[in-house]
C-alpha cells in the first residue's frame, strides 16, 4: 500500500475500547514478564467483592477466567462505558459510569480486591478508603519515559519524568498501605508500517496530545520513509507492577 493509502486506512478505523487487535501483523509489543491478566485472575479467583478502576472497554477484566461473585468496574469515557457493558454484563459484572477523580462512589471498606491496568492517575487515599482490612490493590502502570522514541520523533526532546515506581511506593505507604510487590520492565515495541503508528497515536491519545494524521503529515511521511528503509520503527514502553495490602 502507498503512504496515502496507509494513512487513509488507519485514519478511518474506530479507536474506541482498548482492543489493539487491528495492529496484528502491523506492530508488536512485548508483554511485561509478570503477566498482569494472569495475576489479576489469580486474585479474582479468591476475592469476594472486587473493583476494577478505569476498566477501559472491559477487555482485560472480561478475559479473566473467574470473576469475584460481586465485581464492579468504573469507566469515565462514554464510548468505553458502552463497550465495557457489552463485555462485562454477560459475566455478571456491573459497570459504573464514574469520573476518574475522587471521591469514588463506593462506601468505606467495600472491596477485598481493587485492580487497575494503566490508570491515568492513582488516588491512593481513595484506594485505601474503599479497601477492606486485609484487602489487596494490584495495578500495572505506565512508568517514566514510555514510548519516548515515538513521542520525541513528533514533539522533540521531552523531560524524562513521569510516574516513578519509587514515588508509587512512597504514596502507597503514605496512605497507610503495605507494598508487597514492586517490579519494573521496559518491553520492546516495533511498528512495521506508518498506518500502525497513526492508529496507535489516535488510540493512545495522551502520547502526542491533539494528534491527527493531517496535522503531522510531513513528519509521518519522514517516518514512513524510515520504516520502509529499515523495516520497522523500534520504541520501548515502560511498565511497573505494584501490589499493596491494607492492614
């Protein structure tokens, strides 16, 4: 396909939900070695009342073999709310339309398990409030300088800040929670055509704020030529896993 065809195709694909299957064969991303969905499934299998914060389209939660008898998920973006309900209602889970900001619309000590994959922001005091004594919070989060090779191609040099694992530990402990696991990873990502880049940046909207193919067409053409010559564009995501317990 030509540059123009790749751009037009990727620009027309819906990007609601959190399913990246459109990228199959066009981009790859290594998964962190701990296997977040597997760990979440293990915790869900022994939980009684569970909460998934910022569930997105509910795809990750829906893929768990056994949900807690009472499972609730929150989401704030309307297209994702509808998709999450499609995925989770057949599993018996309730999706609550809720802002990501506190206070959470739940009573104190309500959940023995709270999970969250790639939360935009972590409200540790609220997590501590809604966790029952002895309850667990498990989260995979985006770490510092994630996908910076791609971000800096479009935006130029960026400060190497962002969500730090050590800061997460300090914030959790300040909220009275015990950190029982903290791991980091830097998985390799590879984009094999410019359409994959356009789709990815349209979907992960905070990487290049306000991204549109039309606005970045000259840079996209340069990147297309680079991918064509090298076979791919390589970047690295940044992830960390944190698990805490309420005493």
